[in-house]
């Protein structure tokens, strides 16, 4: 008989583990973990690493807790949205500048290498 939820297989009356057993978390622990993300504005990844749970699992807890909240955190307001758009545009410009500089540097390295003459003549 196989119990899929906790990964145990029973053979001739003996319990054999097929891997790690599934950990169970209390509802209060789930709410507290979700509020670490919601209240502190830290990323799900950072909190998940800190408390030792999976990112996807913590993400589900956060989504459930946000849906339960009477007054969920407000979405980005108009000023923050404008700042975000400005920063994204600046980021795109900086990426293009960096790519141009990388190509220019490679060009000058190749140019310098082709202009060097052997010194042992």
C-alpha cells in the first residue's frame, strides 16, 4: 500500500520511507510566515530561505493571507508608478550603453592586437 501524501510504502507490515516525510505547518505558522513577507516588504525568496520553507509554498501562503485581509496592501500609487517607469527606462538605457561599451572595448582590443608588430625582429 502506498501513501502518496507522506511518501511511505508499507511492505509486509514494515514502514519504509521513500524519501523525506512531508512536513506539516500549523495555520498560525503559515499566517506568521506570510506576514513576514506582507508586513516587511521583503521578497518571498528571502523569507523562504530564512525560515527554511519552499518559495512556492510560502508564495501560496502569502496569496491566501492577502486574499483574507480586509485591507490588503495598496497597489503602487501614481507617484510610485511614475518612478518605476522612469527607473525602467533608465535601466534600459544603461543596458544599451553597457552593450555599446563592451563592443567598443572589444573593437579596440582587436585593433590593438592587429597593429602590434613582433618585437623580436
